[in-house]
C-alpha cells in the first residue's frame, strides 16, 4: 500500500503571510512543529510530497534557478532534522494562464500519483488555502486545513466551510491524520 500526505509549502511547512513572497533561500523559515509532524507521518509509512503554486516564476519575482535553491534549502533544513521529502512539485504559472497544474487543479497531485503509484484511498492533503481543499475535493481526498499562513485570513473571508477539519498547525494536522488512519473506514474525528 503506497500512501502519501500531499503538503502545501508556504503557510503549511514554512512561514508565510498574506502579502508576503519568499524570494531568497535565506528567507525560508520552517514552522517550529513542521519537522516533528513530518517525522511522525514518515514513521507511519506516509510518503511526504510537497505541492506548491509558485506564480512568482511567471511574474518574474523569482527565477526557476532561485526556486530550485529555495527547495534545496527546504530539503536540507528538513534533512538536518531527520525528515526526507519524497518529492516537491511546483506550478510556475500565474492564475490567468489557466494551466492544469495550479491548485486547485489536480495536475501536480496526479503527476505524483503516477510517479509513485499512490493509492488515493490512503492519502491526505494539508494546506492553508481554499485552493488546497478544493484540489483535495476534486480527487475525493480527506483534507486538513491549518490555521497558519493564510489560514485565519481564509476563514475570516468565509472561504472555508465550518465542517472542514482544522488544526492549529502542521503538527495538529499530522495528529489528525494519524488518529484517523487508525480508525475503521468512514470514521471522522475533529482535528487537534
């Protein structure tokens, strides 16, 4: 059984806020609980796959080479804390380009599914934006919404349904996933 957690990057694993754009590797800051959360998921047998929209490439805010350096730094920072990401997939397009890979489209997730042979019956999505939840809905995956990053702003703006499982951060989301994965199919619990 190949199972995975599809993780948003900005606002879920690394610090982000509305109006901010990560432009240099040196600006990358992991959320404090991210390494612990990812270690727990990995130990439970989940592959860790980052899916991230990076319109800054299309808008010339950063180059593809700079984005690659940011992702190398993210991998190194996590490896130093005992976590190995299985893959990072990014969409370099702006929303107006209407590509198939920009979340909430499912192109990035489907690429990862094809590469690794994931059984979607055993996968989850974690993110801080409505687009992460919509991507999950389109492939019928359970999702946990985190309140870090854009999370609270998305709720204030009425973009997130009350019924969506919510967690304070990635660690709470990991705990929800691990608890839910131990329950019989069809059982639902609240996120931590």
